[in-house]
């Protein structure tokens, strides 16, 4: 079993809709969590951190559920430019190594 | 600022050949990393460096070597390329104490025949 698991998708969503996807992690000692975004054939870029109290940045909301060991990303009023792969990232805190999920592909259709 | 740059962008190697991938950053970051990205898998850390002259092994170091002689450069070497090393290689860097916020280069696509 992978330490960080994501539904690979693709999620096909009409423009303007709300979409949410989750990421589960298996190591209960994981300390911090992040969402990165990766456009097709480009490098990953940090989208947002996920705090215990949740985190909202414009149309994007990230939540952490430690009891069930998952994080979520919700995108409201989706735009064509939101089409990308969203990578879930976990920091165990014990060394410099981040654990990366394989990503969820999102396609926003006009 | 160029941020993080990688050369080359694309390379084809034959099995057994060697090559060096160059990563350079102009953000004065202490930490630098080399990852590989394969279909259906998350980024996997090959080697990393927490400062000039220091390197450490990551999750998948076998078949690779690295050097960080200057703070701004991090080199990844393949001594004897194998088809299993066909991948996209990303270099990243981050500030001291902030390894979660990593800045990535554009990647190098490597094909080993």
C-alpha cells in the first residue's frame, strides 16, 4: 500500500462547478500536509498548505481530518485554468523527505 | 531571477552510457533536491543536499551520484544508464528550515534505450 494515495481521475467537471477530491495517508505520525499543482509537462508548484483548522485561499479550500487520515481539496466556481494534476504531499517530520502522492488529474470542460 | 534551471531539457542515452544533469538556482536556497517522476507514481527523492559540500541519500539513490560543490549548483550523475532510469527528473530547492515549500526546475526528460 502506498503511503500517500490519491484517486488518479481524471475528474471531468464543467466550468463553474464545484469539485472536491481527497488524499489518504497511512502514517499517523505525519506532521504537515500540502497540495501542489502540476500542469501538463510542467513542474509542480505549491498550491496551499493544509492546517488542522483548514485553509482557504480564494476558491480553494483545504481540510485535514487526522482521525480518518485524509486531506481534501475543494475548488469552487472552477475555471478552465484549474485543469491540472493536483499532488498531495505529506511531511513525516523526521527528515527532509516529503512523501508525494501520484496526483489527481482534473479536467475542466467549457 | 531565473529561479531553478535544469540542463539539458531532453536527452536520449544508450544503456551503459553516462551523463550529468545540471541544476542551478539563483535564490540563495540552502536545500536542494533531485527527484524522479514516473507514470502512476509520486515524485521520489533520489538525493538531497542541505548545504554546500553536503549530500544525502533519498528514497531511490541506487545508480545515481550527486555533488554540490557550489551552493547554487546541484549535479546528478548517472554512471551507467539503464532503461529503468528512463524518467522525468526534477530538481528543486528550498529555504533553510522550509523544505515543504520547494521550487522546482522545468525538468529533464531522459530516455534510456
